[in-house]
């Protein structure tokens, strides 16, 4: 069993998600600006989010986190990590977003990514971290590049949403790249 996760920066706290956070995930994941660049079906509902939450809680290869403002602990976003493989020392940051519109464009996404990268490389001792973006998600691609992620290529028709296939642009960071970029 993994110990409780609580990460803190200047403005944010990233903590393990709880059942109570499912109401926020449901609210956020109904918003078009969130659904646009994630594999979230239009028909997704609260019951599916709750079912998924409990399934992921039982799976040691997944970590569910909530991003909250340090001042007042208001939840503002979500991080979902999958494919955590301690033997291969790799994982995928599958979903990260700021769900509250008032907090978009203020640097909280970048601050959250820095906290998560520190956690996965320094605390979990990962060698490789991957993530992907949908075609057209220039904002996320620019952010990930600024953090030191390297483009690996396109996974053609790698996901399906609402009956349509989408390409995913795979990016990765290795531990030595993290150390050079952040600890250098």
C-alpha cells in the first residue's frame, strides 16, 4: 500500500483524491474545454466517475490526485497517473487539468506539473515519465516542452472518443533530463 500523498508548493497542494472529489471531477469533465483534449465521452456521468474512482483505488498502477489552492484548500483540478511500473521505473501522466475557469492561465497547471515531476522522479524514483496530447492541443504541448518533455512521435488512432479515432502525440522525460532541467 502506497503511503498518503501530500505535495505542497507556493500556491498549491496536491493530495490523494477522495470520494468527495468525484463531484468536482464530474462537474469539470462535463465542460467542453476539458473534454476537448481528453478521452472523455459526452455520455460520461457521475456514476461512471464514481465506479472508475473505486476501480482505480484498487489498482496499484494508478494514482488519483486532486489539485487544490493552498489558501483555503479549494479543489481546482485533477491529476491521474497510470501505468506505474516500479520494476521498469516508468509511469504515464494520463490526465492533468485545471477544472475551474477562474484559475486557468495563472500558472497553476505549470506549478502542478513541477510538483508532480518532483514527486515521480525524486520520491517514486522513476526513470521515465510519459504523457500525450491530442492533435491541436498547442497550449499543453507548449507547456510540456517548456518543462523539458521530448516529443517521441505520433500514436496514430491511439484513442477513441464518441465513436471517432484520434491521434496522440507522445512525449517523455527521463530522470537525467529532469535533473538537468530542474536541479541543474
